[in-house]
C-alpha cells in the first residue's frame, strides 16, 4: 500500500452536511474523481486510498480505541482476549481486524455487505480473518445463519460502521443475536446517537439496547473519532458491554423501532 494519491478536499464549508454526504477529490493524472466519504465500493478498489484519507489525513483513531477498551474490559474481569471468537461486522478492508489480531485474537471472522470490502481485505490484509462473509444481515439465508452460528461467536465488534444507513438497526440486531450469552460487544457510535433528541430508528435502538436487561455495560467513553475536513474534532462514544441474556426476536417491534 505504498501508492500515494493526490487528494483534494472541496473548498466549501461542509459543516451543514452529514458525515456520509461529505466528499473529496482523487486526482490521478488528468482525471479528477469526486467520491463521497461513504462510497466504499469506489474507495476500496484503490489500494491505500481509504487509509490515506481517513487515517493519514483525518487521523481516525477508532479501531485502536475500541480495541484497547475491549482488551481493558476483559483484563478487568480476568478473561483473555485471545480466547474470543469474534465477528467483526462492517469489516471493510480489515482495519479493526488487524487491531484485534495485534491484541491476540485467534478466531476472527469478518462480514460486510459489499464484495469490494472483502476484495480489498484479501488484497491488503489476507491473513487477518479466518473467513470473510459478503452478506446482508437484514436478509440472511438459512445457510448463512447456520454457517455463522457454527462459529460460536462470543464477541461482536463494529467500528465506524453503525448509523448513516451503512449498517441499519436490523442488521446490527441480527449480529447481536449470534453472540453467545456471556459474550461481548464492542463498537463505536456518533455521540448524537445517545442524545434523546435523536429519534431516528438506529439511535433509539442503541439507547434501548444499551440500557436493557440484555446487556451489562462495562465501558462507555467519549473520544475523538477523527477530524472533519475543516480540522475540527468529531466525537464518538466507544462502548464495551457483556451480553447477559438472549435478546428476544421481537425486540425491535416491541420498542416500535423502524429498521
């Protein structure tokens, strides 16, 4: 991933745009291509572009932060992170998986809805995941459910992928149901998702889930996720929780949460 791209951020003020609406330019020779931040199907095929934009230029810190907090929560209860069987949802090109491997996780599977994510991960980090599924978690087949269940997942991670329509509430809920009782959940969300003024389905789902009897919250921390294009900090929450009971299949309907 040594290739470097000429990247240009638009001169206009992007404060009024949602994070998934913000765009940038990639200049290759005399070709100038405009890409939105969430155009992952177009970003991932360009080796190193994702890292250059979000990690080099915008100083994204989330995989490292969430990985550290998961490790600390496990250390606090005397459990080894190396024993976990992790499902990394919205795995992208494997940034979070790489952090988990560095912490010693031995069994790790990735999942993303777009094939370009798996292709990029196999290209850039081929040894990170034991398996990588390209699946729609809102519409899993019986075979996919059987295969995913066979991994006996006891930890779910999801970093920089929740909200904004990337992973809807129904998909995250389905992934949560694969986690065995006593297992762990570690993820990050934009800070406004915990604000009760946000009545979107995903925000309400996260609040109901965090404070339900099905999760025991071990860690909640506000931190700087990355910088905006203007250089201002964007704050997220990192959460680590333990699953204490099976989540009912009608959880979303019971709380009238749209998916």
